């Protein structure tokens, strides 16, 4: 069974630029999560989707972050404009249902200069 | 608001030792508690999930316990090996929506 796929694996941008991350969950998983993990900290949930609807986005900085999950499969997380404090690893996870074990992708490491 | 704390932040032990990692949470009304392993540059791998009605879960050399009343969970690793070196994270799930609150993790180094 293929795992959660994410791309790119690494991204370096200047502050005020925009960036997008892509996630493909495990086939058949209805729930998709985006987390932000700052170096030395545990992951923080940014947004959770159930199929193509948003379940929770209370910790998503909506002035600069946006996410979508078209057709209830792949998802894209965008940052525009990026700030220095956005430097982190962005993890995507999926689960078959709620509640259930979450399966994580390898993450995208973002560096904002 | 749930807060999860893991102590110690880092731990170094010789190979073969049994060890315990600690996790504490402030809101005892949890749905389940999960332990994950994270290797450098990689995502998280689920190790054990303990439902709120359970006291412990075991998988191989790993045993996780849950005490909701005291707001604590422990991960016991028996006969540690160098391959166990990684960061271990616990996460509390406070509702059936599966939204996890993570601790900061414990970086474990097992020396040969």
C-alpha cells in the first residue's frame, strides 16, 4: 500500500514570496490533515478536511495561509506572502475515518530567508 | 485548551537498557492517546494508540500505559537497541474528530 506522498521535499524562498505544497493521501482515506512542525517542537494542526469539506481550521493563519482539497483526494497548502517565522516542516497526514490512526507523509521542509 | 508535555526532552542510554518516556496532559477528557516515532528528516510513524477506556497497549518491545485521572502516559521500551534512536512524540486526541495535540517530543539516543 502506497503511503502519503508530499512534494516538494524541500523549498527555499525569500520572505514575501508565495509557496505551495502538495499532498496525496493514502487511497480511500477520507480525512486529511496539514500540520506545521517548527524545529524542536511537536507538530501543530493547521487544518483538517473530511472528504472535501473543512472540519477544523481554527489554527490556520487565514490572512496568509490557504488550503483546498478538490474532489476529496489531493490537497494543496499555500502560503502568501511568506514570513520568516513560517520556516518549518509541513506535514500531511491521512486517516481512513475519525477517529483512527493517522499516517504521515515525509513532509516538506520550508526555509524562508 | 489541551497542553501536552514530554519530559525529558532528550535521553541517552546504553544499548540493552529498559527505559521509560513520560507524557503529561492537562485535560483528562481525552478520546485516545497516541505515541509516534519520528526519524530525522522523515514523517511520523504511529507506534501505539490507547483508547480512553484502556489502561495499556503493547507492541513487541513497546508498552504504553494511560492514567487519565493523573493526566499521564508512559512509553516503556524494553531492551533498547541503537535502531530505537529517534524522537518519540505523544499526542492527545480530545474528540472523535481526531484532532491531535502533540507534546514537544523526547529525543532518544541508544549507544552501542
